[in-house]
C-alpha cells in the first residue's frame, strides 16, 4: 500500500492542476489515469478542434482583405491541416505530460482508479493492481463524456462524438451534426471548411444559452459556409446503413450522411469510481461546496466537469488551482480563505465564466447575459454596439460584421457581462473578464484608454453608450 | 462677431472630441480647421498606416499556418493595397466628418485660426475673415508636426514625413528611414512588404523608450523582412540628387535611396496661433494642469499633442473627453471632479498610456516599464514569459515567437505595466490597461480566467510567475 497526501483520479488539465498546486503546497501527490495524461482537452477537444479550425480561419482572414486576397489562388490543404492537428496532439502520445509529472515529483499510476473506502483508491493497471491511501484527500477529476441522446437506433449507429470528430484522419463527404452548442458550431465550421457537406440539426437554435444575437450570427455564418441548418427539428430515429447514417426527422423527411456527430450535452464520468463504497451514488454529478469539496465528505473533492459547476476546461483549471491550494492548506492546518473571491474558492464560477466559440464569426462571452442578470434580480442596463463601426474592425477585414453587448448593474455601476460576436473577438474577451472580476466601476473604466486603431476601441463606444457617470458619482466611486 | 461658449482650434480627433463632449454638456461650440476635418490621424497617420500594413499582415498570417499557406501562390497586390488605403482615407475628402459636425450642431470655420486676445479667435478663411468670441473657453488642439532634424541639407532634400509616406500612390524602389520609433518601425514594415528596399537609420536602436526586448524583437522582424537596420548611426549630411537622396553617415559611407522618410520626433504646432497676444510664447508645447487648462489662463485649454503630455491619438481623445466635460462643467458652474481618476482629469496620462506598434511582430505596451517604475521609486517585481509557450499562440501561427513582461508593484500588489511582443498582440493589451487603471489586485486577477485556448492565457502564466498572494493578503484585499 502506497501512501500519499493527495490522490487525484483523472490526469486531464484539471487533475494536473490540482496535483500541481497541491505539490507546490508541499504535499505528496499521486495521479491516476486510465487513458492519456493531458486528458480530453489536449487530445480530443479544445486543442485538436482549434487546430482543425485555424488553417481555414487564417485563410479566410487573408481572403477578406483586399491586396491580400489576390495572392490566394489555391484551396485549403486539408491533409496538411489534419497533419498539423496531429502535431498538436503529438499523435496522441502523452510523453510530454508524463515527463512533466515526473519533473515536478508527482507519481503517475496508469489504470482505472476506483475508490474502495474513505481515502482509499485501488488502481487496476496493466501491470497489476496498486492500493493507494491518501493521508488527506482524494480528488475526482474524471471529467465528462458526450451524452448520447435516447433516440431509437442512436447508439447502434455508432455516432461520432467530439473524440472522433477531432481525431478523424480524413474528412467525410457528408456530416450530420446533432446539437446546437459550441461543439456543433465549431465542428460544423471546421468540416464545412474541409469541403464536407454539413447538416446541423439543432433542436432549438444555436448557442441557446447565450444572448440571442450570438446564435443568430453563428447560424448566418454557418449558412454562408454552405451548412444546412435545421432548427427547430426533432430526430425520431437513426440507422446506419451501407450508404451512411439515416436520420428520420419529425417532419417525415430523412437526412443521410456519411457520419453523424453528436454534440448534445455531457454526462458525468463518475459511474465506475466506487463512490458507492463511501455512500455516494455513482453516475451522477458530484455536489461540491465553494472549495470544491464534496458535501458531507471532508476528504473528497470533485473538480472540473465532474461537479457540473461549469463545463469548460479553463474553468476546471481555475477550480483546480483553488482546490489544490485548499487541499494543501487544510493538510497543513493553515488558514482557509473561503470568503468570496478568496484564494480557496471558485467564486468566478458564478460571476465570470469566459466562453469562446471558435466559429466564424467567433463568439466570446463572459458573465451574465441580460436575461440572466434580470433573473438574478439585478437592475440592468444593456448597451449594444455594432462592432463593424469600430475602425480597428474595419481595418481588420473588408465588410467586417460584428456585434457587442455590455450588461451593466445600474445600482453598482459595474459590468456584469459582455458578449462579443465577430471575427477575432476571442482575444478581446479577457479585458471584459478582468472588468467583471475586478468589479471595476464604469467611472474608472472611462480612464482605460483603448489603443487606436484596435478593435478594443469598442470599449469606448460601449462606455459612451452607457454614459459617463457624473461627478456626484465620480467623487464617491473611489 | 460670432459668439460661442467654446471655440476649438483644430478639428482632428482631439478637437472633435473636445467639441463633442462640450456640446453634449450643453455648450455652443465652434471648431476651426485649416486642413481636413478629422485631422492627421484619419488622413496621414494612424488610419492610412494601418491600412498600408493590414494586407501584408493578413497574408503573412495565412503564410504561417500549415494547410493555409499552400493556398497562397501569388504575391501581395500593392496597387490594391494602396487603393484600399485610399478608401480608408476617403480619398482625402472630409465630408463624413463635416456632416457629423453639422449633425451634432457644431459650427465649422474653415481657415487658419489665430488668437487675438483673451477668448478671441480670428479665422482667416478662404471666403474672408471671421471674428469669433468665446464666452467660456478656447481649446488649442492643433497637434504636432514632424521634427525635421537639424542636419545639413535635410530640409532642402524634401524628405517624406508620415504624411507623404502614408499618402504615397506608389511604393518607391528604395526608402531610407531616419528614426527608430513607431513611425519608423511601422512604415519600414509596410514598405518592405511592398517590395521597397528599406534602410532604417536609428541613432540608438528601435523603440528606445520601451522595454529593451521590444525593440530587439522589432529589429529582428524587420531584418527578416529584408530591412537593413543601421544602429547606432549618425547622419551628417543629406543631398537630393538625380538618382535619389544621398545620406552621408558618420562612418564615411553613403546611402542612396529614392526617398527619405523622417520619423524622428514631433514639434508642436503652436507657432502661428497668436499666443503672444495673451502673453504666451508661440512655438512651444503648452503647459497644462490636470484638467488640460493652460497654466495661468483660466479660459485657455491645450489638448492632445499640443500639451506634450502624451503624443498618441487615443490618449489625446481621452484628454479631450475630460477637457470637453470640464469646460462644460465650469461653464455651468457645476462641481469639478479633479481628484485623481476623476471625470475631469487625465490621470491615465501618468499611469496607463497604451501604445501599439503595428510592426511584425507587434508591440503593445501600457503603463510603466520596469525601469520607469524603479525610477518612480516603486518596489518592483518583473515577471517575464515566453509567449510562444502559450497554446493559443502556438495554434495561431507555426513557429510563433513572442515575449511578455508584467511589472508589479510589490507593495500594493497591483500591475504597473505590461509589455507584449508578438503577432496579433494588439488586442491583448486592453486587458492589461483595465488591470492597471482599475488597480485590480493580483489576488483578484487570479479569478479572471482566460478562455482556453486563447493567447490571453498568457495572463495565467504571468500570475503563476508572480505567485499567488497567500490568504493573509487575500483576506485583506477585498
């Protein structure tokens, strides 16, 4: 039996960060991983999907600027794009991450980890079982898997999930995508760029959780790429036949595609973790407190997708920093800083989750939508601005189209949320995230000058749209 | 004699903004302009220079991504690029800005404005003189002009300034550039992209006021474009002959170029404004207080380059917002909010001036360099990070190279300055500007999560480099 201060189950980016922070805090740490160290993000999600998108994206930018477009006489090289993606995922070899674990003194156990009791984990590895004991904590960082909808024939049709779609070695001639979220938007964009005939089946429109104009812009963008978007739509049956996957729609029509990609939500990967041994029902999301500790179990943490707070890699890593730090602090008997925005809590999960959809146009959001803010009882003012009117955007691309929305708390005069839609808005988002997280008053934001002529000058237009709080407010703001 | 609450001399972006804010505050406003309404920025500086750069920039991006680069078989179309620039400057017609002035009820006087006494301006227009009187204030927004260095033969050689270089209708076969600042860096990049043989003569390196690694990276970038950079170098004589401009260097060698561009500093355009009539020496920069009012003259303001606080269009516009608002407030007898970061002062001029150099790589800076912070008596910690290690940068371009520096006040644990070098860093800057202006504590910045995989994840690396302030600090920060 090997003993560690902390055992982390799952060595994706979340598990790696929990382990890293705890190790930096002086704890001995083991991580358990049954697949590749580095996780879905590195191998089957964020990284390969962005690699699949970038080549066409770079080309489209050049296509949209007079003087540059004349130099482009060829087409996207799809095999080269796929090969570039293979490079980014290191041909699905995790040597780099394994080396990193070793370099920071974290032990890796390869195999399936199962909790066998309080602070005990059994790893079934290819070279036999390992019994591990944790002095202080076990962290479940097993992430999530694609939800396969309960539609007749769906499972038997062997649909692609994000894993197959991001690791494919050739582009199918046709692809049906079931879903209307980020996975659908990004992979429809990527495969349409490869020349695949893409049909999106979105039950209720694209990007339904965001400001309505975001999904509408992405729909327009996809249609401009030749994507057939069916929404609202019901899929009532699925069957894989010799000529492809047949999807029967509620209106009686049928769609046939070489492959079917399902991007319709996620389910927790907690079903085979032995949680029952400590009185927790497996297969559900794990309910945690603000320090990411499973309620009722002072030694057990669930970090990242597994706790269902926010299903985003970067936010899971954020939680992981708090969790790793608080596990170390508790182990050492140090002060736990669990007030809002403290070191040991994931306050931003509620207030400032960034999300970028790398479609064309891109969508970048942080914080609350207008609707969410109102439902949260805030007195809200919404400022909209046409991003195409910003000089930096006009210079960026001929015919640039984009839209921005800022949601302001009228009582506190702070930004609650920002939504940006347009080409290359991804890097504009972090300014909004800092404004929201920092609770920087609007009056002070007027002193944050955007460089001219950048797209960030949007900020000035949003502030002008809100108006400048007068001196009466100004002199009390700080 | 026409009477207004405010008379603004100079209708560049700065004058336009002073006029606009004052008009929004309820004042009657006249602006006087002897050239084009919209000013240098719109017609001979920011806008056309970025337009000249963008086409090659977009093409270089596509060139640097495998899968995309295979589609590019042609060259930059220089005539199309110049035509696109012509579109952005509206063929040097200012109708749009003139229409805007009219739409907001601001009167335009075309001609040379001269102060003839306290609150009096005489406009010599093409259709005769106009005598204007200001009830409350006159604002000098005449900007700056290129400094022509006092080198034998320089003036007679009729060098280009930014005006000629940004409005040229063809690319010369060869161009010598005297200077090492932003104008030199950007226009060397643009003309090298057009196939011009470019030689840069920089007395003491490139971008000397910034962190040293910024200028070094720009030098490397220019050399990669084929630019011949001579530094340190002395130019001792200039002569325009039939075969071009001959520049005699201090080492006895001669450079011959079809055109010579001078980008070696600025001089105030205050020499012919009648300032002597109110006891101010013309031709100098105008010394102003924090509300942009000329010291000793309660009715006279100098906004933008003319006051020599910061020679940047966006910062001049920022000053203009404060100045227009304070002129209106004083005219109406309202409270003047002139505490630091108040509505009526330009505090960011001292703490948070953003500056982007649109070279390849781009350079984006805000706030203090490490050296400036130390000289200001701050206890400073510097965090450096290799931007090429950020996944978002790797995805953006094959072989991405970049560097970032964050300068932190160790006593207050706030960011004092950030320098970013690399392709497409321009839009990353505003996050830093908000952090500096908002004085967001490092501890809180840890909660500002960058979306993965964007280049903005740099922030996480910078914070990790600084370290996470412990709970003792955390609990007192907010």
